[in-house]
């Protein structure tokens, strides 16, 4: 029996330890204590075993403010925390970098958050591109990027209210902090890129994004096992 299997068995024993049958509860607790001693499992290890994570692809290879904000909003709505990772691979003597956003939380919350991220980030990126294409072709590329980002920030604000309807129970912050320390001990705080500052953007860019974000279709058909139907 490996450590992961032992953790699963210990959790089952601890659950049986709450049985109304005193003999069954006592036997289960003794078995749990025995397995914990054999596999050097602490109570903290058992608690951390409830934490899972979901890694998702990103829409950009940088960290624009709108993408960082959307990830934070999704994580908050489903009781998760979020961390960004960057990896590199070498192909034909060239280095290619890729990024991922990871949602981590208790139970299946990260799976649902990851699903919401995939759908919403796709919708937001599509709307952003359409907004950019609606601008005058005489605009500089840097101006088009800024206006697209301003639109996307508005879009995130627009969809925020709908996501809040799915707000999960208060997340166990301390547990997630322990999980982060165990899995990403060298993580640092990155500052998202604000590509709108000092650029020729307007309230119209932001306002259009808000209106389009409010059109995102959400429903409460969220099952415990599958996130299908969360977003239309």
C-alpha cells in the first residue's frame, strides 16, 4: 500500500469513526491510528489530501491585467486560490515559453473553476478581438491593444455579478496557504501588465465590455461530479 492509498483508507476509517455504532467507530479509529503511524501521516497531511488543483491554459503568454483579474474573480467565486506558472521547452535550438493558471481548493471546486475559466476566458478573448477590429484602422497597434484590454477589463466587471451567484462557502484560507507552501515554496508575487495606462482609451471601451460581459449566460445546473451546464 503506497502513501496515497493509505491516505484514502485513513480518511474512510475516520469517517467510520463517526458511526453511531460504538464498536464500529472504535475499530475504525484504531485502524486509522495504526495506518497513520505506519505511513507517517499527520493530521495536517489528511487535511491537505482534501485539496486538489486544476491546471488550465491561458489566452496570452504575458500577464495582462484583464486576464489576471478574470482568474481572480473565478477563483473567488468558487472558493479557490490561483497561481500562475511558466514553463519552457526547447525545440530546434529555440526556447518556447508557455504559461498556465492553476486553481486549487477543496474537493471538486478547482475542477468547476477551471471549467468556468476555460469558457469565460474564451468568450472574453473573442469579444476583445471583435472590439479591436471595430476600431479605426488608422490606430497604432499599441492603441488597439490598450483599447482591447480596457474592453476586457470592463467585460470582467460585467460578468462578475453573475459569477457571484455561484459563490462557494468560505474557503479554508489556512489550509490553502499550507498547500501552496508545500507545492510552490519559491513562488513570488507577479504584477500584471497594465497596457492601458497612458494610452488613448475611453470609457466607451470599458462600458462596451461591461455590457457584453453581462450577456454571459450562467445557470445553477452545477452537479457535484461534472461542471457541464454551468455556462452556456
